[in-house]
C-alpha cells in the first residue's frame, strides 16, 4: 500500500504536525500513567482503523513493558480481567470520545463521572487531550492511507 500523501513533505502540514507531536510529548510528561495513555491510543486507533497508529503504539507500549496479553485484549477490555478499574474508565472515555458522533448527547455523564473517580483534574485533562490527539492522528493517517508495519520505537518521541 502506498500513502496518498506524505504530510511531512508539505511545509504547512509538517509545521502543524510538529506542534501536534510536541503536544503529545508534553502529555507523556503528565501524571496520567503512560500505560493508560498507550492503551487509550490503541483503543481509539482500533475503532478508527488506523493501522499506522496501531503499529506505533503497540510497539511503544511493548517497549515500555506492556504485556502482550494486555495488548491483545485491548479491543475486548470489557470482558478481559487484566485491566484495572481506572484503565477501564479511561478506555470507556476513549471509546465514547472517539465515537462522539454516535451519541446524540456526546460523552455520557456517567462515563465522565466514572473517569473522575479514578483521575484528578490534571490527569483528566491529559486523558481528554490524549484522546483528542490520537483521534487527530488517526484521521490524518486514515485519510492519507499511511501504510503500517515499519515503525521503529522512538521514531517520534
């Protein structure tokens, strides 16, 4: 598969992407656990069908020590016993935030309240921004048909 466009070849797109990548790097320094951030990125990328982000974040999570079992079960997190209640709340918020157009009222209050039980305001802000950023990257990659499989850990970090 060949990409329709390499956004890094466009001066305007490359400049914008530089800022989005910097925002992602800043979020990795938040108190929201990195494992949670990667799980959320994986779940949103699964929903959006973003092969490039799945490739990247699966490899980054494994490199950071995430187990293969947990990576394999992200898509079925509701039935899996390997995630904490806090991770489940984050995954539910990620799903609702990614599928925002599917819900007439946006993210349900009970989903937000459940996340707020497990994360403080700074962590919630980081979680929301992680969800927003990965959805932006997913859309960019899916629209431009970015191929997957050759990502090397640390390439964009």
